[in-house]
């Protein structure tokens, strides 16, 4: 689970900033980091991330969505 303290350590203000970081990891081809970041999320945070990615206009996030679904 990503806590407020974790967000502060990453220098993020919101969990959505963390979700954006996940997207950046995939875009940059950092798949190990991508999996590590997703694995730190709680099941509820994974659902929030999935919804966030669905509601925003992100391209090429299919891998993230699949990883979120199959690693809940």
C-alpha cells in the first residue's frame, strides 16, 4: 500500500502523481520498475489506478491495465 509518507518520499502530492509515474515507467520501457510500482499498490489503489487510466486520455497503457487486473 502506498501511504501518504510514501508519496512524500517520492515528492508527489497525490496518488494520481504516483499513477502518472507508473505510466512514465511503461513509456520509458522500465518494466521492472513498472511491476515494482504496481506491486506496492493495495488492491483498492490498483482499482483506483485502473479507473484513473480509464478516465484519462492515456495511450498505450494496455500493459499497465492488464498487470493491474491479473495481479490483484
